[in-house]
């Protein structure tokens, strides 16, 4: 089964600052915790780099499907910060299991 996910437009909100960006997000139900876990990367850009450099680690991530509070962490060598969360995801989530028959 493929993981749930979203690739597309998003905004990072930090107080009065809104940064348009793109994200790649994936997620899955974690049977041990009983929660949905989502995670991904924010596309590198001068505006995203400025948010991270300014210490704006706690942000709101908004997609056309919803918004969640998250943290910008673990910037990779290409300048893309990681985002993650447990619970509601900022993208549609599969709610039915595929027919195993």
C-alpha cells in the first residue's frame, strides 16, 4: 500500500509573515501509538532560509487542504527543512484500506 501524501503549494506562517513555498509530505497510521504520523520537507528558497535563520522554528504550515502547527528542523544539505506532526495532516488522508481479496 502506498503512503498518503501531498506534493504541492503551501505557506509557512510565522506571526505576520507568510512565506509561499512548496512541500513534499507523506504519512501513515502508526499502530503502536494509535496516531497518524506525517512528515516531509519544505522546498529551499531564500525566504525559507531567512525564516530558519531568524529562529522561526515553530510555524503554521498551510496547504489547500488544511493547516497545522509544526516545527522547522533538520535542514538537509540542499537547504530543505524537515516538518512533521502527529494527528491531523495538512493533506487528505486515505481512510479506507484497499480490498485484500
